[in-house]
C-alpha cells in the first residue's frame, strides 16, 4: 500500500503519517520525487485501519500495491533508480558497458583483457572467479585467487569490477576485492544467497533465472532489497525455450516490461542469451534501442582457447568495433558512454 501525498505536502504532515504507520510495527519507505512524496507501507497491514490515513493532512490518495514485490515496485518509487558502483553509475543517462572474460584464467590474461575493454569504452570489468558450471568436470574458476587478480586489474586500470558469487563464503571474499557482486541465473531463486547479498550491502547484479518469469525475478530482487540493500540491477540474459539455434532466447521485451514495473536499472547480456559471438552485436544494439541501462559482454584475448564460453566471446577487435557502432544508438536514447 502507498500513501500519495499532495504536491508540496509539509514535512510535518509526512512525519505524522510515518509515526502513525510505525505505531503498527510496519515499515515505512519514503520516496521523495521532484513533485510528490510517496509513503510506502511494508509489512502485515491487517491491523492498520487504512481508511484513517485519508483523513491525515496533505494526503492525496491511498493506493494498494497488489503485486507481492513492493520495494522494487515502480508504484512505490516512480523515479528510476541510479545505482552507484565503484567510480561509475548505472541508470538514466548512462550506457554502462560491463565487459571481460567469462572466467578469470590467469593474471596476465585478465590484465590484457582489462586494458583492451577499457580502451574501447567499458567502465566495468567482469570476470568469473566462481563458475557455476553445468558439468562438475568443467573448469570451476580460480576462486579467491581470481578475485585477487580482479583487484590487481582494478588497481592497474581504474576499472570498476564485478564478480559472480555462489555462496556466503564467496560474498565475504568478494567484499574485499571487487565493487559489485553478481548472482547468476542458476542462483536467482537461491533465497539464502539473495538474503546474504542483501545483508552485504554491496551493489548486486541479479541475472534472470533460466526459466524465471518477470514476476519471480522481481520477487528475487525484493529478497535483496528487503534486507536493507537497495542497490540492485537486473540483467536479462535469455530464457530457455524450445529454440535450439541460440543458447537461450533473448527476451528483449523484458526490458520495456521491467521498466513499466520497477524502478531498478535493467541491463542486457547478449553473450549468454545467444551463445554465439555472431549474434552479440545485433542483440546489443537491440538492447540499447529499447532503453537498456547497460550491457554485459564477454570478451576474450583468445576465444578459441578460452576455458569457458569461448564461442560467445568477442575478440578485442570485434568488441571495439561494436562499441563504435553503439555510439549512435546510445545517442538516440540520450545515453553516453
Ligand atoms: C556469467 O555471467 O558468467 C554467467 C554464468 O551467466 P548466467 O548466470 O547468466 O548463465
Ligand atoms: Mn560465461
């Protein structure tokens, strides 16, 4: 439920409503827009006589939120959220390019890739240190050693960094070495991990589960925010369908759908959604055209010999060409990078 205040409502009116709501052991979330303030009420509202709220001074209207996700809901927070990460931001006006290898393999490999993606325009270096692989016999990642290489790459290039986490232990290690954590598709409904990510307070990139609906995805984001961490960015990375010509099916419509339902930034991963370097550029352009706040793209110094996801990784040359081609698209949607 939200209480929409009249434009220019007095601070004292907002405070007295807040106190009244809190007296029912409910949580209050204030969203102060340029014109109106919205007071969000979260918790068990069964004992709250909501009709009383309409008689408070400066109240415009009371609106119920029917969706189970509240804090990520656009009704509670109509202005788009900007998430600050390291020395960059993800949100309106920016096209944030995250790029790097699927997996951190060696320090030399990571540094070479970090310098190359930075030169082309990426502001966030991605690199997996904990790899949730389909087969237990595939390369599982360098774990803490890989995180330390990410820190070295950050120190050498000034790039902001992101790494996937798969456990509480990985979150604790990531806190020391990188700027943002990623919860991968396979863990989107790992509710314990979501809560731990929420408690960490670190910016979180939450990828869409392989078979997750948008509603389930927003509820997963809600788990993180409900722990007091509002710094959540959503990443569409393709869903499983009957089509086998691509690794997954990129649900590009998820971007405008999400923008109508949530204030959280949304980015697109054209690498995991297509599974082939050939389709990364057209899908990246489609994502920018439909107002994605950013892209996550896999780039490798030697895709043919990559330890994971070589076939979908761009070479430095292809990544650089794509960044150039994206500039006019970004301009059309009033974003810079
Ligand atoms: C990744 O980004 O390295 C990854 C494993 O992605 P996803 O969780 O989307 O499969
Ligand atoms: Mn990958």
